[in-house]
C-alpha cells in the first residue's frame, strides 16, 4: 500500500505488480501511512487530518437454514474460496462447494441466501456496483467439496429468494425483477418507493423494501405496500421462527417489529453508542432478541427491556441459539460456540408474561440478587416478587408496604423497631382499615394526638379516658383539653381552663353546660369588664363522641388482592392468639406497656 502527493492511496498486488485499488481525496495530499499491529486497520495522514480505514469487508457472508422434520439446522458460510456447511447440533463442519475466486475491488461476498427446496444459493457482492451469482449445490456435496459449477450471474443491488423457484433482484435502475432459477426474468415490478436501494426477504411472495429511512412490506402478487415502519439505515433483517416477528439492525440501533396482514407494528427500539454487528432470535421465542455489538452480547425484549448477557474479546456474528450455547462466526469465518447465562432475560420474560411458576423456579435455582433486580421489579410494579429476593429488613419492609402485604410489613417492623417504619406501617394499615395495627403503630411512635383521635372514631371511651390521664402525667395541656372534648368531660375542661388562668372561659363553659355552683365559684375571679360578654349561648349542646355500633372486632378491611407470592411468604401467628392480644387495652396486648411514662400503672 502506498500514498503520494497526487492525493491518492494505492493498493498493489506484489506478485502481479499491478494496482488493485485506488482511494482518492480531492483536496488533500497524503503524507504518512500506519498499519495496526493486530486488526486490519490502516491510518493515513493528509493535509487536513487523518483517516482510518479497512481494505476488505471483515463480516463473513453466511445464511442459517433452520432445516425441517428430517434435517437438522445448518449454517452455510463462505470461508476463503469455499462454501462450507456447519451443523450446530452435531458440530460437523464440511466444505460443500468451491466457488469462483473474487476478482477486483469489492469482489468478496457481501451476503448469501439459501433455498433448501431447490438447493440453490445466491451470493451477492459489491463488484461492478452490485452483482449476484446463482449456484446449484450438487446433491452429493455433503460428502466433500465439489468443483465450482457454472454459476449464473447478473447485476443488481440485492438478490433474495421469494418462492421455491423464484428470486427477486433489485437492479440498478431501481426496478424489482422476478427471476426463475434459470436466471430468466418472469416479471418486472416497480418498488413502492422510487428511491428503494435495498430489498430483504419477508416470506413467500413478500419483500421488505428500504427507501431512505422507511422499511415497506411489499406484496409481489398484489403489487402494493402492505405496511410501513420508519427505521433509518437498515443493514440487516432477522426473522423469528413464526415468520411474523422480525428485527431491523442498523449501525447503532436495533428495532423489533411484528407484521400483520395490513400493517407493521413497532414493538421496541434499543439505541447503542457503538456498532451493532449481528443478531438472532432466542430459540423458539418471539419475545427475546439476542444481538452483538463490538464488545458485548446483549438482549432486547419485545416489551422494551434490554440488558447485557456477556462481554466479548473480539466481535462475533451470531448464527443460532441452542440452549445456553451461542453459535457464531468470527471475522476469519471460524465457527465458535459461546456459553451464556440466559437467566436474566428468561426471568424478565416470564415476569412480563406473568408466568409465576417459571418465575418461582428461576428464583429458587438461580443466584438472582442485588439492588439492580430489586429496583427493576419495583419499577415494573412487582414488589411482591422482589420480596422473594430480599433479606435486608429495611428493604423488605418498604417492599411489603408497597405491595400492601401488611403481615410481612408488621413482622419486619417488629424486628426493626424503627420509628419511621412504624409510622409508615400506621399509614398503610389505616389505608386498609386495619385500626388494630394502626393503634399498635401509634403506640410505638408515641403519636398521642393520632391515637386519641383513633379512639374517638372507634368509640373506645375507655382508652380515651386513659389517654386523658396520660396527657395529664405528661403535662400536655392541649392533649388534656382535646381528650376532655372528645370525652364530653365538662369538669375536666373547666379544670384545665382554671389551671391555665383562663377564668372567663372556664366561667362561660360552666354556665353553658348548667354547672351553676361551679359558675358561682368562678364568677368572682372574672374581671368586671368581661362579665358582660360572658353570657351562655342559648342553643349550645354538649360535644360527645357517638356510640359505636360495635367495638370488639376490626373494621371491614380494604380488599387487598393476594398475589401468587403472598401465600407462604410469612409464617403467620395463630389467629386466635392475635385476636386475644388485640382485645387488650393500651397497657397490654399489641402495644405492650411501651409508653415509658413516669408513674403510670400505679
């Protein structure tokens, strides 16, 4: 390879002493060249900067034949000057056919397509601006490589099979030619868009036509477009086993879609920062697509989730998935087998399909753990599944609250004994109408105001009376007054007002409620200027809590649907023991004697 001031880089065949390729740059002279030590990359420096390039295409040309009832799946690929066949199941790898040596610039195969019924092979190259060769593979080729038969050649930007004995060619005038296996034109069609520059296989009698940033499903019989989707710069199309789901690969994007009778439905899109190299659908699945970038094997679900399966030392081109094995080719067209752990995307697929038996099986057999999977489950709305992974008390409590599992939340809160946890438990229990657990949570947090109001609305006057005594022992003036209001205890209200040096309010309260003797005692302490305003209200009535319809049991609870995982998670206490505890008063039972008040209980 040489460069010069004539603004060109030239590649030479040393044995023939002739030029093979020439690259030109109109405005800049080239001054320096460098070759990468390991990869087939070259760098050239010119007046305006530097460019890095390759001389040859490194992606091997290959096609996957899925086989049928009596034949195993086969990988056909071109290595050096042979068409080879590799069987992933048995590992057999044999040459089938000697093909014509590529000559000139861009002579190596860009893509191949295989027709198993007629044992025909189409090989597309970039030579002469786009050309193809049609080979007939002999029946006895599996015994060893036979000499190259005469191939039928033609010019075209792309060529793909569309029926048992027909293939389509996109010629340079952007017309679609339907040809038979004798390479004779049987039909000529105009593509759906005049700017169509590539065609892809889409099943019998169908094509996917690429024009600018649009992919159009084209019916060759009806001669009309059946659906369209926007995806820029599509390079490859990979079909799932059902022939309805397909993946579109471009330089930095993977798009999953599904075709129906009259439309193409978009399913998911993944954007990458580095080049997408190849892809294949999970074995027997239409939910998971596995693809490679320069340094990773990744997956994308039709539901939109994606992730990394494993890292790569060098780029590979995926061909087939069987079990936990990925069969692929490297840049030298060597067959490779990679082991992968599919647990993550199998788990996510089962979860999105709500196949909970499979989810539980994966949980028990795999080592799925960590904040990432827990965060994913929370984000996707499966906190009850996340509970299966968590041993950390705080995380477990938050998940139980999120999915409304009050039993697990109570068990965890009891172990943690954290004020913030008890508060959250009280809020959730109140939402569900479980006032017995609410009572316990308020006791643990010593939330006296809420506790008093809870006793008011549940009509528990006995515990309200005790709350009044507790407020008195704590020196909580407002607590005493509120509890006296809740109880309708006039004497206690007057007592509080007198102690707080509010004789006028105490006097009005006594007059209003007909306590004339107490009012007479208080009258002397009311200032003269205030006596005129201290007159009872005519239609005043005593504030007193309503009598509850029933007190013994819990309220009717909010119906919280039990999930698949809510059954055996918690070891529940005996119901009768719990009921006995709940019937106790504030000094025992649920809350225990935990208010830590000086002098209480005497």
